């Protein structure tokens, strides 16, 4: 039997029903069912440009400044923006991703 700690993170919904309301939602990690990585570059204007990264190319792309975030899916079918979370939340998502590999 393993010890566990209940964790929750606050994230933005990707496609809220009312786009004018950018609600932050508290998501319990027990409801997280899938994560999809998104790769991006930050430009001088602060915009994120999504970039495709093939299997096995991740470390080489990180050296070129490509960063990773996640789209999070919960058990109700909602999608969340992983980069909307705090640094601690993003680190937790990275840990979950690396442990699931």
C-alpha cells in the first residue's frame, strides 16, 4: 500500500461555454484522465507558437528553446490549459507526465 496526498490545481478551461468568462477551475488530480503535450516557443511579443515535436526529439528541441505544456482532460470531458496553472502546478504535471512514461 502506498501513502498518498490529495492534490488539486487551478486551471483555465480551454473552451468555456461563455468565452468572456475565463474561469479558473479547481481540478482534483484524481479526476485527471488524460494529458496531451503541447510544444511552443515564446516570442518577443509573448505569444506562444505551437510546434510539432516527434518522438525522441524532445531533449534536442528543449535545447532550442521549445517548451512543453499540457492539455488536461478530466473525467467529465472538460479540457484545461496546463500553462494556466501556477509554477507548482506545472511542475506537478511534469512529474505526472514523467512518471507515466
